[in-house]
C-alpha cells in the first residue's frame, strides 16, 4: 500500500470502511511527516500530537463498531492560524497577540471538521494576520517551498499548501482574501479552491472585509469537493453567508467538460507572464479542447484592478491593527505596518470610487461569463521566487499585489476560482492553471478541475528538496 501519509481523504475513508487501515495509523503517518519535515519547511506553527492521537483512537473505536460519525471520521486535517480552534492559541503569525487567554471557540469551518470526525493535527503558518502573498511572519519565521526550499510557497495559506504537498494531513483549511489559497496552491503544486463568497461561513469576519473567503487545500479535486460539502454547512454566526445548500459537491464531479464553452485569457487584466509559465499554462488550457470543450482565446474587457484592491486591502490593514497599543507596534511586520499607514491616508472619496469600480468589474465579469461557462488564466504570472521576500529580487516591484494580478480580481467579484497544478518549469517548480466560474458556480469549477486532473494526474515532491543537497 502507498505510504498512508500521501493517501487522499477519499482513499483513507475507503480503507477505514474496509478495515484495511485505521485512523490511528493514518494520523501517526501524518505526524511522522510533520516530525520529519517541519523543521525544514515550517508548515505548522502548532502541533497537537497528543490531542490528534486521542481523537484518532476515538475514531478507530467508532469504525471498529461500525458507527463512524459524519463524512470525515478519522481523516487528518489542519487549521490555518487565522482561524479560531478551541483550546489552541490563534496568534495569526503575530507577536502582538497574547497566547495566554481563553481560547474557547471554534470558527465555523473548524467546528464543521470536528462535527464530521476529522482529526485536527494543529495549526499551519501564515504571514502576520494574512496580509501578504508569501508566508513569513515575526512570530514563526519563514515557510519554505518543498519543491525547492530556497523558494517561497506563496501565501498567505502557505503552511497549509506545504502541509498538503508533503502529506502532513489530507485536508487543510485555507483563507483567500487576495489569492491566499490559489497562490500557494500554484507555487506548491496542490489543488486549492476559493468558493463563492459566503459559501463557507466565517466568524469572526475578516478585518479585510468581503473579499476574504475560506476554502479547501488538498491533494485531489475529489477531496476538495468532499471538504467543501462539510465546510459549507450553515452557521448562524455568519450573517453574510449564502443560503444553505445541502448538496454533496462530489455529485457530478466526473461529468467532464464536453460541450462547455471556455474562455482562455493568458494575459488577463494586462498581466505580464513569464514565458515558461505562459507556455505551460497555454498547453493546459488547450487540453480542455482535447477533453471536448470549445476553448476560445479572449480577454475580458475590464478596467485595471490593482488600485481598487489596494484601497480595500490597505484599509483593511488599518482595521487589522486597531487596538494594538503603541508600545507593541514595533513588533508588527514592517510591511503590514506600512500598508496600514498608507491605508489610513486614503481619502473617503477614494473608498467610494473603489466600491463603484468594483461594481463595474463585477458587472463586466458577470456579462463575460454569460457568454462562457468558465474562464481560464494562469494562476500566477511567475514561478516561485526566493523565500523571505515579498517580491522577486530585481523585479522593481514594491508589493505582493504586483505579481498576483490574476488572483485578487476574483476576490473583488466574489467568484469561485481554483488553482490546479498543470506542470513544472525546467527548474522543477510547479505552475498552476486558474479555473474561474460564475458566482455560485463551484460545481462547474470542480468538474473542470477534475476533468483536467484525470488526464494530467498531480505529482508531489515526496520530501523537501534543497538545491545542492541530496535527499536524506
């Protein structure tokens, strides 16, 4: 049998059902991967080995008695350290949050995992308060890409994506306010889905507002569909959540893309794409034609989105840091402090104009996807770059929003979007293809991703790779 750490949740559940593997064995395998690799890649900020094994033993007893609970009984999972998890300090990558306080609540997504029997391993790393598209923080340091540990895994759900790639659990909760699920999924070669805003209930709501989504990061599309089925269950604490949709998102997953009309936009919004990334992503888009879809090269006509997002995101940073006493401000990530200062200086009229421009963008994308079923773009215009940097060295860029122009437009429009791995560069770094659907179109996005995955199965690094150093 394949190493239990690399089995998908779907495979684990089938093996539990057949009494060929136990949740304790699967949990030990995931914990062994964390023990082996976390010192190198820094994917977990907190590991609860004792709690995970206790939960796994309870799950094992339920399976032995033929009475599993929920849909995920015994599946190892992780929680991003932006989300509340009962009994664990949620420090959000920040030195300014006191861990010595009551931690009595689960966020809705965490509560759903517990209710369905998932085994929670611990918390995955994030930049401070999830503010940027790479993963390093004053609290936990630098998180590294398993395909090349000199490079970044992206962010802000970088720890979750690394954990998925290395078998440190099967299911991982990510958040996505400007690409934070899709960016690290693309850089690390795993699958990540940002659902329609409100599909996965959230509480407390993000200080960055209604651009911030929650969703799954997994090693397979089927696992993401299974996880979405659980995470999307209703929670009264989120007044902005969509009406409950009790569907199983795995239904219809293998229906394929035959007959769909799909737009391919290789330079969406005027993004400049690395030639190697462009070639790999274009080949992936063409594969949908081989799968029976009609693929049309067309770029949506939209106004620039960078300034719209900047005004919303930087203003959110002001709220994220509200209440921190002056004597603790020196402990804040300097980049976060800087964008908060810039956000505080944005005139009110500019906020109003950003809201109107966002509405025009949403209308343009709604009309565009009235003519097409899906939109394809590269997930990112570049492969992973040096770890510990916000932007590539020598790029002339100042902020992470300059190299993520494919991702945050769909936070502004609240559309579902996924990154599916579609190849490796000559240097061995993953490239992601972004699949975007109309609002409430998660089922179609998942279906297209599954069709691509079936034709082009995902690969994983096995263990962290460091240039010039042989694997252990």
